C-alpha cells in the first residue's frame, strides 16, 4: 500500500512540475503574457484509456472477433535538457527545471511507442502536441527535429504535414487537418445503454496514401473516437470505454 501511495504521490508531483509556465511579459507589468495552454491530450504519468475497436473487411463485413479491447497508457516520463538529453523523472529530480516534459505514449503494453511533448507556450499557430522521438524498452531515440502531431488550439481548416521521422523523406508524410473545433461525438454509455455525448470535440483528419482517418479529441479526456477509411470503405473504428487519471488531475 505504501508503494502504491508513493507512486501516486510521485505522479502528482510530476504533473505539477509539467504544468505549462507562463512566459515572461515584455514592457511594464500591465502588459500580460498570452497564457500557456493545456494539451489536447491529458498528460500525466499513469493516465490510461480503454477503447473498443471494430474492424471491417473490404466488403464492409465485421472481422471476427467483431470487437476487441485496446489499452493506451502514458507509462513513464522524462525531463528534456536542451533538445538532446532525456532524464528519467524520479523523486530526486522532479523539481528540477527542465526545458520540457516528455511522456511515453504506448499501446497495449508493448514497451515501445512514441515520445510526446505538449508545447503550450509556443507562438500562436504553433502550439500543440509534438512527437519528439521513439522508445523501445529502456532505449530512447530523439528526432533531429520535433514533429507537430495535433495542433491545439487551432482554427478549423488548419493543415500541416506530419512525417514519422526527420530524414526529410516526404514520401511517408501524411497531411493533418483540423476539420472542426466544435464537433459533437456520440458514444454508448455502458451504465444506461443510452447515447452519451461529448461536446466541443476537436475533429482531426489524417490523409495518407490510400486512406483517411478521423479523430475526435477533447482536452479533458483525449481521444474519444476514431474511424479509418480505405477509399470510401470504413475499415476500422474505436470508441472510448474508459479513462483513468494517474494522479487524479489533468494537465493545465
């Protein structure tokens, strides 16, 4: 029990350390800084999301099993020194002033995934969730240049290119677009078996070679729904079934 409490306490401290700082205003104290913004994905070590996934074949038939469970977690984090060095966060360094806080983004306990960071104090138009690298086990790799993944806040119609690496090869790049900043998403409510409604979602569109994907995000929860099309055929969907916060609070 003491170990569990220690982990939860540490998660809370790391969350407080990761909250975006307000940039220094220029001129007199009357000139306020533009406030730093929270992430479109709640960032705290231990946060986890459960999804129900349904896949379809090229004819539109559900692929057995018709539904499968997915688990997304933020199992760990790092302090970023400059742009080149990651330091595993711990009790000994949680209050150190790092340039940024980087989180592991992992599906289904694979012990590998992306390294993500929220840039809430960048100039307007450049803020959002960035991919800065990848990890596998204890090995980490930082990209030569960070990649904007989910712009937030952003205007409807905003577009940008996302490439999975920093090699400069545009063949693998996808086009991201904010379709709406006030999209409504409906999902089943397991308690009442009625439709549940998530209001004011950001709807992102990802266009790649031969496919289009749509993601519904809200900053208090993260992704609540997803669908992927190949041509004009729906091939995959998933819907949020549960969200648990590692420290009981989301990033601000």
